[in-house]
């Protein structure tokens, strides 16, 4: 039973390399899109935080100190 014409090994290798190159390019583009989305998320979170601090009339330093105190108390409670 004839299978048809078989591709030479060199052609198969070339095709696989082309596929891999295309996939690498796609992964690179997907990573770039992911980085852009993460940057947008960070900006949105910073905007939300900035609005909250402004509404609470707190400076970033004051908010940091409040959070440090809160975390320190939590850690002490966990140890106790």
C-alpha cells in the first residue's frame, strides 16, 4: 500500500524550525501584552490608593507607618 511521497528529513527539520520560530515570536508578543496589562493594573491600583489617601487626608508616609504598626501587632498576636 503506497503512502505517498515522503518528505526528506531536511524539509521536516526546516518546517519544525519555522514552527518553533513562529511560536517563539508569539510567546514574546504574549509576554509583551502581559507586561502591559500588569503595568495597567499597577497604575490602577496606585490611582485607587492615591485617591484613598487623599480622601483620608493621609500622606504616604503616615499610611506606611499605620500599616507597619498594624502588621507588627498582627505578628505579635500570631506569636502569642
